């Protein structure tokens, strides 16, 4: 199975560290670019992601103005790289925390490993819909806005769940190590 091979391949500390570093770097770059594109006091990118309705979407882009929308569209290519990087980071971190050298990954581990990849795909869908919408602001589709917002909502829920999974496994590893240290001391 392709996912099992990928799981084993990226369950590597170097992949986790490298992808974490690139994710952090791109997060900072996107925050800086977005702060320059969006006028102070205007709703941010997250508000646009959760617009759900045409009136909310139009209100947000009106507050951004033509210059804000244009800047956003000119730097949008970075937001296509970002989902790939954070998906690799979360997936590799989950794989690293759950891999067992002597056992094949369980279906559950493969599913939670795949969730960041699904989140990244939904991010691409959302990005594509936003590019289409922002490229033709005179012909905005209510359906596309709603679909982009649903993609964003599911993406953020998956990302939040992945963070909780990672924290759970880190906590579990720390408890196990602590118990082993107590056993060695006594």
C-alpha cells in the first residue's frame, strides 16, 4: 500500500525537523505578506476563509480594497506551497511518533497519518476557489464561497485534530519514559 510505504519513508526525525523549519518559515512569510496586503482594521485571511456567504465575502474584499486583493493574488503562489509543507510536517511527525520498527502500522495509524494530507488537499481546493473568486470580483458565486468555506472549516478541524493527536502521543511517550526512569531508580 502506497500510504504504508510513505508512512515508513517520512517517519524520520530529519524529515520532521526540516518540514517543521520550512512550515515555520512559510508561516512567518505568509503572516508578513498578509499584514502588508490587508489594510489595518480589516478582516484577515481567516475571516475570508469562513465567509460562507456572498455578502460577508464581498464585505471583506471591499474592506481590503483593490490594492489588498491584488497584493493577495500576486503572493498567492506561496499559499500553494504551504499546504504541501505543513501536510508533510504533520504527517511525518505523526508517523515518527507512532512508528514501531518491528510492526506494520495499524489502520488507525495510517488514517491519522493521512489526515494532514487530506487537510492540505482541502487547502488547495479552498485556495483555488479563492483565486477564481478574487480574480473576477464582479461575478462572485455564492456556491463557490460556501464550498471554499466548507473546505477551510474541514481543513482547520483536521489540523486541530492532528495537533491533538501529536500532543497525545508526545504526552504518552513522556509518561512511558518517566515510568521507565522510576523503575530504573528503584
